[in-house]
């Protein structure tokens, strides 16, 4: 088998990167599947508890608000799992294509691998920007709330 047109040292670095990226992506996929299974289990358990219509300590039965809250949490959890899936998928594809390239010497596979790595980092970067924006908005609204609550106008 022919190696890609790389220096020997770069080849060994890429081989190590391929193994670690494969491990990280595979572990991420396993954790993702376990999270989905746990979400289904807890969703089933919550719906079962709500169907019992037991009176709680405050003398009230779980009603529409409790059902809405659990449904809302499941929807948020599904969205988080979808968001979590894509960077793991891109990292996995990077690893698989890099392994093919290192075995066959195919520069196209190497280019394809780096394309998926670029998608992985772009996705993570966009998520970071969104997170920073959310934090800034939260800080601004917290500041406004503190000012309004303190009576300073």
C-alpha cells in the first residue's frame, strides 16, 4: 500500500490523530445513543407517574402544567441531541476518510478528510459564537433587571 505524499513525521502525526479522532467520535456516538435511551426511559417513567394522578404534598394533582413541563424538557433534550450529533458525525467522517487515505495513499481521501474536519470546526465555532451571544444577552438583561429592581433609573 502506498502512503500519501507526506513526510514520514507528518504521516505518523496523522495516524495518531486518526486514532484519537475515531475514539472520540465513537465514544460520542455511544454516549449520544445512551442519552437517547435514557431520555426515552425517563420520558416513559414521567408519563407513567403522571398517569397515576396521585395527589402531591401540596394537595394538588399533576395537571396540564406538569405535562407541558415534561413535554418541553423532552423537546429541548431532542434539540440538544440533534445539535450534539453533527460535530461527532463530522469528526467520525474525518477519521474514516483519513484512515482510508493513510492506507491507500489517495490524496482525494485526504482532502475529503480535511473537508470534514473543517466542517467539524466550523460547526463548533458557530456554536461558540451562538453561546457567546446568549451569554451577552443574559448579562445585559440581568443588568437591566438589577437596575430596575434597585430603583435606579
